[in-house]
C-alpha cells in the first residue's frame, strides 16, 4: 500500500509540475512573439510529448485548432526524424498544412528534450505568422502553391547551429521578413525554455525517464473521459447546418454516436472540396470537433493523448472537411470553427441543458494589406495585418450568449490602438451591435459594428474571410436567429464575404459581425 | 537611518482586523482591533488611541502617520463605488464591455465575465479623434460636450471618467472636455486617461481610468473624514497613504489617483520582507506570505520588490488570469494563489488531489474546528500529520478535534484513492506545498531569476508550518521567519519611501530617427511633474530620480525595462541601450534576435525619498543546543511511519538557541515546522533562521 501511495502522490505532483512547465513555455512564446496575432491575441499553442509522440501536457492557453492538430503533428515529425537520429540542440520545423496545423501561416517547431545526455521527450509549439508570401492569408488561392512558402519537414537547428539557408529562404519569401524570422526564433526559444524547466523537474524528482509518468497521465485522463461518456445516454443523433461557403452555400452534415467507451462523429454526406482556400485538412476538422465534444462532455479533463483517445472523427475523403493536397486551405478556420456548432446540434437532443445555440463561431479577422509611409519615413513600406474581431456567441441554457467574444477560438481581440500604430487604417467605430443577438428565453450575444477608413492616399486591400453573412446563426429550441453579418462600404457598395477586394482611399469599410442565436421560446 | 526623535504610526485596514503599529525611540508597539466597515476611520482612530495610550503618548506627539487600506479594492469588488459616467470617442461606447473579446477559460461553456463598472446607459461619446501619432483627425465637437451636461446632471452622476483613443499621444481633447465639464458640474470628480494611465491599449487604459473615477468620491470622503478626526485630536504630523507600488503618497495625490491605493495591504507585506532582507543583508529574497485563504510570493532583489504595471481586480473565477478588471498601475508584482490554512481539498475527475481556491474561511472553518465543516482543509492535514498541537491552536482559543480531520480526509480523499487518513493528509500537504512552490517558480521564471539562490522570508499565519517544505522544493538554502510577522504589512508601511512613478507611451526607435530633443523634453516634463507630486510632501528630504525605458524589438508586444543613464539621452547612448536590452532579453528568453530593430515604447520616471533605514539585525551569539520540551508524533509521508518530533517553546529559546530538524517551534500565535533538511536557530533579534543541513 505504501509504495502505491507514494507513486500516486508523486505522479500527481509531477503532473501538476508538467502543466506548469508547458505554461512557462507558452508564456515565453507570447512575450517574445512579433506577430501581433500572437502577442496581442495569443494565437499559439505549446505542449510536451513522450517519445511515442503522445501529448502528455498542453499549455492552458492558445486555440483549439492548434492544440489538437499539433498533437497529431508530432507523429509526423517522428516519422521524418526518427528518435535514433535526434541530437541535443536540434529543432525541426514545418508549415505543411497536412502535417502541421492546417495552413501555411502556422509554423510548428519540435525540439527533442535531452536530460543528462538522454532523449526523454519532445517539446512542440506553433504560432500564427502574419505573412508567408503567396497571395496572403485569405481564401483567394486556387491551390496550396499559391498560398505561400511551403516548408517541408526540415531541420531548423542542427545541434545548436541555425540553418541559415532555410532562414534566408524564409526571409526571402515573406512581405514581413524581420517579423517572420523573429517569430521563428521565438518559437525555438520557447521550446528551449521548456527543456530547461523539464530538466529541473527531472533533477528534483530524480527521474531518468518520463514514461511511467506519461502512462499515468494518459491512463488517468482516458479513464476520466470514459467515466463521463458512460454517464451519457447512448444513441445516434444527426445535425445539418448551411453556411455561406466561398461563392455558393455549403451544407455540412454530421452524425454523432455515443456508444460503449467512445463518441464518434462522422461528417458523411458533407460537400466536396471547393476551389478556394476555405477547405479544411482532416487534422483541423478533428481538432475543432474534439474541442466541441470536450466542452460539452469533459470540460474539466486536461487535454492529452489519453483524454483525446475516446473521441473519433471521420470525414469523407476529398470532402471540404477532409481536403487533400494540393487543395487551397489558407482560411480553413472559417469552416473549421463551425464544427463545435455541429457537435452541439447533434447533442441538443440528448443533452439540451449543456449546449448553446449556434454562434458567430468563425473569427472575423480583418486581414488587410497595402503600402504606407510610417511616421518619419519617406519610403513606402508594406503593411499586412489581421485585426481579430468577433461576433456574438450562442445563447446558453440559463445564460445569455456572450457579446463580441471569440468561441470556439481562444484568441483575444486586437486593441485598436495597437492596430492603428502599425498601419494607416483608422477605425471610426467599433461598438456593440445592439439587438443583433437572437431573442429567446436566453438571448444570443450581440455582434459589433465597425467602420474603417485610411488616413493616407493609397488604397488598401481586404482579404475577406467572413461567414454567417447569408446564413445567420440559428436559434434553437424555439429561440430566434441572430442577425446576419454584413460586409459593405459606407456609401452602400456591397462587398463579398470572401475574397480579395480593394478599397479606395476615400471609401469606408463597414463590417457588422453576426449575433448569436437565441435559445428557447420567448 | 531612522530619525530617532520621530514617532511614526502605521495602520493597515484589512477585511477583519485593523493593525496599528507605533514606532517610538523606545521601541515598537502593536495593536489589532476589529475593522469597522461602515466607517473605517473609527476602527483606525480606536486602534491609534489604544496604541498611543499604551506608549503613554498623545496625538500631537506623533510626527508621521502612514496608512494603507483595502477600501478601494473592496469598493470595486462589492460595486459600492460612485455613480460613474464614461465619456469616450464617438464610435467607441463599448470599449469596457468588449474588453479583450476572449474567454478566460477555454472549455467552460457557462463562463461569466465581470460586469463593467459603468453600465451602457452611463457610457457617452463625443465626436473627436486623434490618430496613433497624436494628430487631430477630427476636431473636438464642444457643443456635443455641452449637450451632455444636462444628461449627466439628470443621471445624478457623481464621478466622470474621460478616455479618448490615443489620448496618451495627445491629451488636448481630454483636457478640454474636463475643463468644460468641470465648469458646468463643479461637484463632480473627473478622471482623464492621459493623466491616470497615459499608455497605449485602449481597454486597459479605459478600465484603469474608470476604476479611478469609480472610487474617487468614496476615497476622498474617507480621507477627508480621517484627516478631520486626526485634526480634532490634535495630530499635526504628516499623513501618507500607501500605494500598490509600495511607495507613500500624500493625501492630495491619493485623492487624485485613488486607483493607485488598490492592493496596498499586500504591498506592505512585501515592503516588510524587503526591510527584513536589508536588515539581514540578503540581496536575493523570496517573500512568502501564507494566510487563511491565499498565499502570495514576491521576489525581492537588492532590497527592492519586483514591480509590474498590470494588475487585475475582482477576478470572477478566483485567481484565474483574465477573469478580472485590468488595471495598469505601478504595483508590486506578486503571484497570489488560493492556498491557505482554510483551503479545501477535494478530488477532481482524474482523482487528483486539488487544494483550493475554495476556502472554509472562519465559518464553518476546517473540519477540526468542530463548527460544522465537513470538508478537509489544509489545517486538517496539518493536524493529522501532527504539525499542530490541538490543545494550543490560536493560543488555545479553539479546541481542535483531530478525529474530525481524519474523518473528513478519509471521506473526501482517502477512501476513493485507497489511502489512509495520514497518507491523505500527506497528499494534501504535499500538493499545497507544490502549488506554492510552483507559483514561486513561475514568478521567478517570468523575472528570469534562479529561485534556488534566494533566501525565503516567511510570514502570515500559515507560513511557518509550510515554509520549510516549500523551500526544500525550491532548493532554498536559508529561510527566515521574522518576529512581528503577524502585523508585517503595517510594519512594512513604516519603512516605505514617499514616491511617485509616471509612465508615458512615446515610441522611439534606436536608429537614425531617434530624437534626442523630443526624448529630453519628454523626460524633463515627466521629471518635473513627478517631483511636483512628491516634493511638497517629502518636506526637506533628498529626492532620488530614476528613469527607465520599456524596450522591445520592433514588432513585439511585450517590453523589457532598462534603466536609463543620468543626464540627456543622446544618440551616443543608443548602442549601450541596445546592449543593455539584449543582455536582459537573453537572460529572460534564452536567445536574442539578430537583424531586428529595437524600440522604446514607454518611458518611466520615478521620484522618491530615501526609504527608512533600520539597523541590521543582531547576529546570534555563540550557538548552543536548545532545551526540548514535549515529544510529538509526526507522520512522515516519505517512510509512511510516525517519527518523534521534539517541540520547543519559542519563549524558552534565547538568542543563539539551536535545534536540528525535524522539530516544531511553538509560540502563542503560530508554530514553525523545521523539516529534517534544516537546522534552526534564533538570531540576536529574535528571528528564526533555518539553514539547510549540508548536502549528503
């Protein structure tokens, strides 16, 4: 009994410590990042993996799309860089959408952790870089090659030596060379800090391997999720939702089955890939689906290989939710972030008290680009930034939806003053859009109204990737729909919800983000 | 050195008790009285009356009175502040409500955000607009301002916050609106963002300005009444308020910027530790303050507590980052977690032992109080392990019931995990110590400090029982439990300097565009303003000015603070500034970034008097073995057996008394646990010093 007791208590303490270690890793990434969407909005994730590639702890920050797809990504790194070839001081990189987190703008860096000369685990992290060349971070491209620089699985750092050839390639293929290189360094640095903290922990607990601890964490978490699943009614439920798509609506279909020890979601019947970059690679589809399941079923179980294991997701090959290479995928978040609503739609029948009505769900990132003359400079410079904004979330059982709040994404909005210091745009308005949340027993959250112009004489480009413009967030259980989003100019020129559009210097862009759906009859 | 003729008085209003400390040439006297929430000045005056009487003195004898209070914090948490209006830039009525657009808990579908201090119907806007460079893009519409006057009057507004976009870059519009409104509404207090918090990022700046306006009438009223009450008793000395940054400020400045008084109590604790650090001659210190519901840790390097410019008040999910209202003010940076004697332990979905943040408080209290508490608290674990003598708890005022601790521990922890009551207690003790060690580790990591090189100074009711284990986990060689630890905050107040820190956003790159003239003008202006706020009150004391720059690589969002040299900053200094920045950057983040440009975002000027100096603590005379009293049984989790634990009475121990852990040092209010890894002795000033035994 005593040996059992000690192991139990020690493992619990080390588990806590490991979560603190990845928390530190994530903080370093946020504090040192250049990309505003990372440093102001925390669009990142960070985690530690065992030598089998199983995620054992993840920082309690970041975004679900990153987190769960990064969990898969490490398996791909291990295929390309077998354990036996890893050296102390190495770091590996990719931005391959099918081996990373779903689009080229996310760099994933994996670093082997050595303790006293022995490989004991892997740190991985990912963040969203502002520009990676190509057509830019919008859905315009018709294949992935047009979306920018593709970095296959490569060694970024070889036993402490930075791969200068690769760095030069990266710098040469982005509109923002300094920021992009800086962000690459900050990704590598945060893993280094993770390794340092892990070594301290292993010294303190006199460990020479993480394996028993990893088994304990994974088994405990898996069992916790299984217990939650066992408490659910068994059965199969389905849900459909029509969204705007690129230039024609798409009807997503899901079927969710709760059975002994597993929950599976199938997107059978969902439409085929489309010609523009809103397609979703499978890892990203899985990431947001599992996130929706975790919110509804096991919100208090930490994310790791064990807690993810009982959840299964499939989507038909070549569908928009399982897009193959070389489909364009740059704005995969637009559809990906709708998937928790699909999960909630399925679960509304068995669990009406746990799930919200549909919300805005996809981020309303205002991706803009152009030339300007910053203060004190007489040469024109390129700016390219994404200003993160949100609509309302769906009404919740017993609670109204949240106004102007990201869900399911975990990012923060961009401060207007920070956006304006980096580009010539000026926001004339950013306010709550009153009464845009759907009515019901509980109301959907309100969206926002924004009016954006420029202070200079150059036009600017909008890389639109907005949804719920033609198809609003629907109310549920008798609640009313939220207001649809709107994209236009102040003079009434209607703009497309998706695609590259140019605004003249005297035009003012008007964006109204959608309201969330209401819940229950008024 | 302390002016030996001075009679200094300090008072700290806490939630339950008001602590009063009187420092006279003859020594230090302390008093604890109950806080009187409806009229807090009453409790203060009562406490002062008592302690002055104890000393055989009169009010006119007191030269300085230093005062700290949680009134501002409580007013915000309990939403008891003034009826406040917010005036913003047209088109930006909802900055407070839109906030960061994020959820502080990723997986919680039911989370609730804190409600803003100003509801929508009291949020107004006027046409005006500055751009990021401080250029007027839309002139202020003065008629629109005038048109607000009747609305503000009808709404019975008591206080107004004005926060315009980019006002940190050009305050002209805010100043003009204040002038117009002050004339029309002379009884209303007005706060403007360019004075309260002239820093970029509209949400934090607005939130800080609104909080200032919200507590202003209340604090002004309280401070006015206190001053009157003191005057009526014949007090003629100087009155200072303690700020969250650990400095003192005069009444008038406190009235103008009351938001800076939030969190002054914990700041006092950190100053207390800093003062002890100096008297001990320790340069690197970790202060560890553990009470009934929370534990706070703070790093103190070279006698100075770590400082920060960000703080969250009223976190809706206790201690969860992002769930509170952000304040951008100078604060002593500390990490606070829900770990105290009353913190409740339970199992989570993974059957992991979780301690806190929920607390048993004083009612019903831990299970062993026998007052109806059924759930195991940290104190129950301490009792079960044998660390607390049930018959002597809190000076014998509560008779503890160990069998109730055992029952609660078994029911909630032991039975589901297959552990004995003792082993469950061990788990709770270990987890709570790990949580605190972890908080210290994170805090150190954020500051780039090596924790094991620090000396721990532990105070607060529950600290002495847990400090040794936390210190072991952190690899700390020496820890000190000072005397007077119970009223540490108030004692700390006595040592604080009069000071004021100003910070302004003014981006400037370290390249050819660096304008020495603009920077000099800015720094001179700020220095003058800060001097103005300190000078009158500092009387004849010498003032110290410290200037620093908040630097980062161009494009980054977080800054590193670098101290500026004295005199004008010219382009000759740029390479030295870059080198200083990169040295600090590499220390914190492992790698510097080649090719990247460096900029200064914010400039800071801090003006202060010299902190009160106290003589060093007396070293212990020749060490001699202390006389042990009773023997208690301690459950040793590592071996799973009970071991003998000698108990020493602190009152029986003289300077130089030495003991070898494991042992307990008992006194009236608290008990110190000396773990087997440490030796302990009393120094010449009555502090308990624990030194790690030589590594085996």
